[in-house]
């Protein structure tokens, strides 16, 4: 497959926050190989602010299809609209059949992706996914930039998001956040399910330990995490601040760039914290840090590797959640203080 330095590339992005952060490693690899290439990313609406913080991305294009829905008409319409861009190559990160339709409808001649879901003809530059070589999600994304099937994992360029200092300072002033103590960020949510969530009462106990030792806590998350934020912050006026539902995604990126450390479940915000340059303690339960590790030299993983782990389930099938409950607040505190 002959590709030029000035290729126009359309990347069909993933549907999850953490995966989209990891996709930046692919964008960095493409730019290292072909510095003059243009990379556009087709992605869900929520990801637009995140992609704007990736300097490798020329343009983020919205594909407004509900996660899990086929959305044939929308994919056909967007594909026809993109024909004018005359892309040289599409790289399709999701392994579903429907993910490859927009590049097909856009008449992109080279459509690169892994074999899967009977995609013969839809993906015409098909790669074999060697699970023994490519053991991590980020490796699988990055390997799609390579012409040949790999015999060893590719070099990974760690994600690094651009920080908007002006937006950060505006938000701190607007919310009246006090900056006279070192900040620890808590991210107690995980979109995937409760089997990835360290117990809320443990976050509360950890907050008590940290506050008594001179730290301030910012709790970050979406509207879905508001209740957890209330339980963690209850009784504190200014040393434990519940910001769940009060921030936009770009605000979270900027705030995480100045925290002393972030404590997080294995979630999209954990990966954002790493890419924003924060020190991170990532707590893993049902998922596998060998498969989706935090991509930062400043990150530390807490994982018990129990006989039932990783199960990759949304809820604990044994109803004890010991993979997370056996990681005690004092254990996390010792990694911080």
C-alpha cells in the first residue's frame, strides 16, 4: 500500500472517552510517519472538546448516532457529505460492520481496519489482530498505522492534551475555587458500570484522611456522579468540593493539569488525567491494567489480581466486589502521603 506524506486521512473514532484518549497515540504515530498528513476524526458529539485538545487532529467531524444503534441513514448522509474531502485513507478503530460504512459511502479508496463482523469488501485493507502480540487497546489502535502485521508491539506515543490556561483561570475564578492548599482530584464514577467503581464510602474515608493532612479535594464527574459527590463531600464547606455536573469536559482537562494528584477508577477521566499531565493513582477492579493501562510515567496502578479478575463485567457476579473492597482507603493514602 503506497501512501504519501500529504495524505488526507479519516479516522473513525471509538465511542468511549478512555478509548478516544488512547486513539491520540495513533494520531501521533501517523504524524511521526507522515508529518504532512491531515487527520480528520469522525466521532460522537461528546468527543468534540476532547479532540480539539489534540493538536494532531485537523478537524473533528460529528457522527450523531446513538451508541449501539445502526443509524444507516445518518451514516449514508455523512458519508456522501464527506466525498468532497477526497480522503486517501480511512482508518477504522471500532471493529463493527457499521463503523466502516461512512468511509465506504465517502468513496475512500483505502479503508484500513481489523477483520471482524464480516467486513470483507467494506474494509479492503484488512489487518489480522494478533492478540498475543497486541495485548493492549492502545497497541491495537497504533498498529493500524503500520503497513504490515507486526511481530512485536509498536512504540506507543503517550497521549498529551493541550491545556487552555485562560479557560482554567476563568473557571477557578467563576466557581471561586480556593488554591491555598494542594489539590487531590477524585473521579469516583465509571460509565461502564459499578464493577469498576471503588466504593463511595472509601472515597469518603480517604477524603477525611487527606483533609486532616492539609489537602483539598475536588470531586470530578458527570451528572451521573452527583450523588456520589454529595456522599463524599457532605459536611465539608470548602475542603471537599463536589464539582460533578458543574464542569464541561474541557474544564476537567484544564483543572486536572494543576492538581497535586488524581485518584480514579479505571475510567475515561483517569485517561484524561494522565494526558493532562497529572500524577494518577488508578484503581482497577473488574478490568485489567495490562489491557488498558494508564498511559503515563506518572501513574500508579492499584490492582489485586484476584482469581475472579479481570471479569470485565458491569456488576460483580459474586456480589462481593472484593477486587475493589479489599483495596482499603489507608492503602491508597499511603501511595499519596
